[in-house]
RNA sequence: GGAGGAGUGGCCGAGUGGCCUAUGGCGGCGGACUUGAAAUCCGUUGAGCUCGCAAGGGCUCCAGGGGUUCGAAUCCCUUCUCCUCCGCCA
């Protein structure tokens, strides 16, 4: 969420920055430009009326309640009270509309972000390692996994439907080994604190990180039916308490400090967590239908940081490097691209995608996305910090990145480490986590 | 799932319709005393919004939301959270 005052005072500048994302983003500002002046006028009137009312009421307390004067004043106060209520209702309405409009506006891209309309305009920043060369036609992970008996797509579909799968034997073990390796690396080498959060969160949490209200269609929502029968005194149905399956651990990790003022000395705060992630993948019909690449449920180790504004952009570089370290440890070839303004995620100011090489697809595919959000999430979630007692609280900056998507890492290991006979070598760093197993065959 | 109880400032806790601009204590910060510290004493102590060049005003916030009233921390409705007991369960 952008700062309302900043938007109002710098309307054209903000509009220009949003235009870099595309025409739709630019238009999201229009309702705010219309509502903000109305709110301002209303607030001033309301405040004046309330002041008058407060003063008059204070005088009432000193009067004899039986006197005629008391009765007369009560009558006149009734009118002021009614006016106040009416103004309050109007103000509430404008406030709600303004809040909603503000929640729909995406973040401003950092000045350094390259121009561009789509994925095609992203800029390659660096490559690590070499594409593995094969003396045979490399298979994709679907062939490898099914032949080795370690991935079962048919039974995944039987249990849950399309975009679900089952890992079995060494496949299941590989998933577990990868998440262990990643958590160990980030906690031991990179100084992150390990968290094991809930996988179901409330709507307030999703608003904090920016998935709601704009991207509700991407989420799986749970409405407990035990609440079905509850009604309020007016026989209206009670608002349902809804929970959502997390699309990423970013949501619970970032919201850990929602509505808090952090001690400046505690910054930066760095959390990592393994969680399953759930995405409805609405609108992706026909895309990546084969294999593990795009599932409704997948595993991921996530990195989340809370930073001072001054150190946040540098922290993005460090964070990206920490995600890359996993791929380096596993000896996987990858490249890093910086997203252009048109491809940038809604809340991000700046973002690097790490793309791992998949020989079976003859393509680089995203395996991590590392973003700097500025104060966009922290303002929504009211996460602030204070350096010295007495200082004004400041909004923190948040960052997060996958470290890494485990399913896609498993795919990359299978495809990059495959051998002519269809067996797969276990990367050296993973062997201890695989109980000494060196070859999956 | 059933039956009770409770949510007040960083923390504890008083407050049962107007004298609440929220008592008191603890903690924090500043100062006095002291060679220094402790003890003691004095002062201070949240967040958001808004008017103003400023100095300085003003408004809102007692778990969240709604209501009653001229006036609500206090009364009513509702949601949430926590605690105790019973039941069930990994």
C-alpha cells in the first residue's frame, strides 16, 4: 500500500511511475484522486462538529438535571449529535472506499528497474556454471520419475485431481533431503531463524502481504461449515470466519510482526521456513500441464527479511545470493534475471528471478523469486520500528525470496544429473541427507 | 461440542453513565543528591489523523464491529482471543 499523503501530494509523479507497469496500473489511481479531497473536507467538518459537541456536553455535566435549561440544551444537543452521526457515517463510507482503492494500487517500481512490457524484456544479470552436456537425448523429469518409480502422477490425480502428484521411495526422500539441506544452509550459514508456521491464515494476514483483496482467485479458501448456523441478534447471518491455505510462507512469516513496533536494534530480522504452498492456478489452464512444474500443492523453503529502509536494497542482493547458494551447493546450472517494470509482481519495487536450467525442457525455468517490497507490505501490515525511545516509529522494509522451490529443485536435479541409462546421480552435498545413497536407479 | 470466567496504556491493575483530559504501581527516559552506584526525591512516558509558516491547537483510539444516550471504558447486541471444568481427539 502506498502512503496516501505521498500519493495525493505527488499525484503526477506517482502516476508516471505506475505507468511503467502498464496502463491498468496507472488507472488504479483515479478513484483515489477523486476520494481524497472529499475525505479531507469531511474530516475537517466532522472534527469541528465533534469539538463543539464535546464542549457542550462537558457543560451539561455541571447543570441541574431537573432544570429547564438542562432540558433546553439537551434538545439542541440532539441536533448536533445527529449531525455528528451523519457526518461520521459519510466519513466512514469514504474512508472504506479510499482504503479499498488504495489496497488495489500496485507498488512503484524502483528507478533502477529496466523498462519493459513482459517477461521477454527481463534482463539477464548473470549465469552460473555451464549447461550440462549429454551424449544422449536428455529426458524430462516426467519420464525419469515415472521410469524410476519415484513420481506418480496418475495416483496424484486419483487422490486429488489435476495438478497433484505423489512422490514415492527415493522421490519422497529426495524432497525431504532437499528441504533439510536448504533449511540447514540458511540457518547455519546465512543466519536465518527457523520458523514452523501455520499453513492456514486469516484474511488480515493475506491483506498484509498483498494477496488480498486483489488476487483472491489465486487462493484456496476454507469456510468452516460449523459456523453455518450462527446468526446475529438481528437474524442476519454472522460474518463467516474464513481461512485460506497459504500460497507461500511469505504470508505467515511477514505477518509474524503485523501490528508491531520493532526495536531498531533487532533489525535486520531474518526468518526462514519450510511450508507446503497452495495455489489455485486460476487462469493457467493448459500451461505446464505436464510434470511437477505447476502444481496446486508444492513445497518451498522461504526467506523473509525485515530491514531498515537504508539497507533494504542492498539486502536484496544478499538475499538473492543466499538463494543462489543452494543451487551452487547442488551444482546446478542457473541464471539470474532482473524483472522489467511490466513483469514486476504487484507489491515489488525490484525483483530478481533465479532460473534453473532444465535439459528436458531445453529452457531456463523460475526456481526462485527474490523481491524487495519497500514499505508496501509493512504499511499494509503496520510493521514499524523505532531506533530510540521517543523517536517516531518508521515503517520497515520487507523482502522475501524462495530459497528454493523444492519441487522444481527436484526436477532440476533429476534432469541435470540424469545418466544415459535413466538413473540419476545424487549431488554430492545431498548424499549425507540421502542416507549415503549415491545413485537413484 | 457443552458450561462458566476474563480482555483497560510497554507490564500489573483501579475504574458500574458526566468531576476520566483513565487513579495507582512497576518498568523506561531525564534530572537532583552521590567520588561512583544503590536507595530516595522531582519530572516525564503510547499510536494515528488533522489545522497551522511556526509556536501551538484540535479529533480519534479502553480486544474488533454495531447500537442506546445530550453524554459510554462503564449499558445492550455481536465477533474474536485467552483462561477453567466436562466431552472428544493426534
